């Protein structure tokens, strides 16, 4: 009989669940498979107001419960016995609600585990198909409501390796996506991460969807038939694949005069699903750079800023008319600001992030306010270096 060591058991659980889900989804995968861009994009919105205030530069820095999302290897650097984070944000002027919860704890001096829950959705969508009855009269009591929501559960495990400062980790992702009673999907995937901390430097590497994450969609065709026009295609069961992406990160901590400190970090996100509108755009790999800064006073109060998602946009130039349209191209990024306080294990963070931008005339409207609460309970025996 094969016996697993304590260090291997969490990996066995993750891989076992993945295998079961893979067998269950095999028939759908054989039916039709596609690899669209921006698959499972709700998993890339970010987690934690601290990270979002720094432009999502966290692969090398994450060292609390949010590490299960950003880089599971960072779970080994949690300084508390138990750590939890809650976050709520709203996109597109509050239409989309994004919620996040995470919990992590060390198992011993070398290993740690984490659990992460995510939900992103639009609720109370009115279904007015039965609003007008067969006599042409309006019946408001026939209006029903449904939600379109995406859910994910991440189970993470991390372990320290030699040399000192090196950690590796992984997360198994279980996904459920729902479009009212019209369609739903189940899926799974695996992320792997690495962190190395030495002499104030923080280095990280995150491989998301390293196994190619899939969603097996189940469609209720009868729900669509009642509203399709002649010749319109009806969706069918299919499998959607998310291709791997790599994120390479580096951070450096500095000591400033007057009990101030600074942290500067940069990430390079490399996607493999074709050309994107990024600084470096190519068919094999597109690269999106991000930069974040955090200034702290005695590690109690924090100010943050970041920039990312730099794109080349084409807009109408001054003097453009319908008869003679004039365009110009310019590079624009999405900037973010943040602030936070940390007292006796409690962390309260706010961020203002342009995750969604509405263009109104010559001005851009920032419409994503993020709030997160974190709490570390108890002190881990021996203590660990922290950059918070």
C-alpha cells in the first residue's frame, strides 16, 4: 500500500479532485473545445485593496492570506497563526459586484495552507419575455429576475525549500459559472508559484492555468429556442479552455529617514492566447508591465500607487468631422491609488482603481472603489520577515 507523507497529502487532494472533474467533463470536451481570449477573466480582476492600490504588483510581495490568489508560495511568509482577508468592489458604476474572501494558516515552520473564495456577478437582471401576454396586455407580475455570476474556490499549499528564502506553492481551482437557468459551467485548473526573498529583494514567478484551465458548459437549448429569430444559431454544450499565463515579479524594500519606509515592485504578465493590446504584443506571447509603490510610516500607515494595463488607444483628433474623420493613437495606462492602516493585527485598506473606465467627452470617470479588511490572529512561533 502506498503511504503519503504529510507534505504530499495536500497535493494529493488537489490532484485527486482535478482528476475526478477531468473525467466528468471528458464527454463535453470531446463535443466542442475552444480557447477564446479573456476566458475566466473574473479570475484576473485582483484580490485585496492593498494589491489593487499598487497596480496589482503582488507576485513577489504577497505574504498574507491573499497569497493564495497572487502567488501561493507566499503563504509560507505569513507572520500570524491565522490570517484572513475580506474584500468588496464594484465595477461599471456598481453594476458588477466583486467579492473575495481568503483564509490561511501555517502548518509548521516550513509549510502553510490557504483557502480562497471569489464571486463576480450581476444580480437582479429582469427577464421580460413574458411581459406581454397573448392578448397584447402588459403583465408586470410575469417579470422574473435572474443572476449571471462566476464563482471560484482555490485550495492552496506552500512549502519552504533550500536555499533560505525560497518557497514554492500551488493552488487547485474549482470553478462554477452560472447564467440564470439558461446555462452553467464547471471547471478546474492548477496554478504554481515560486518566491525568493533575500537582503531586501523579493522575487516571484507565478504560472496561472499551467494545466490549461477548462470550463465545461451545459446549455439548456429549450430556454433559447423561445426567443431566437429564424436562422439564429442556438448555443450548444462546449468546453472553454484558458491558456497558461506567466507573471514574473520583483520588489525592493528601502528604509527612508524619519521612520518611513518604501517598497517598489514591478510585474511582467505574459499571456499566451494571441496578440493583445499591450506594450509588447505578439502572437506567441503578449507582455503587460505593471509598477507599484508603497510608502509606510512605522509600518502603521500606508500610501500606495500603481499603473498597469498600458494600451494603445485610437481616438478622434481635434478638428475631426463625420465627413473628414481624423484619428490619433496614444498610449494610456490605468492608474490606481490606495491607503491603509495596520494596528494590532487588523488591516484596513482602501483603493481607487480604474478597473473600468467610462469615457465622457475629454474626461475619464473612475468607478471602482475597493475596500478590504485583513486580520492576523496570534503570532507565529519564531516570527517571520514581513514587508507589511
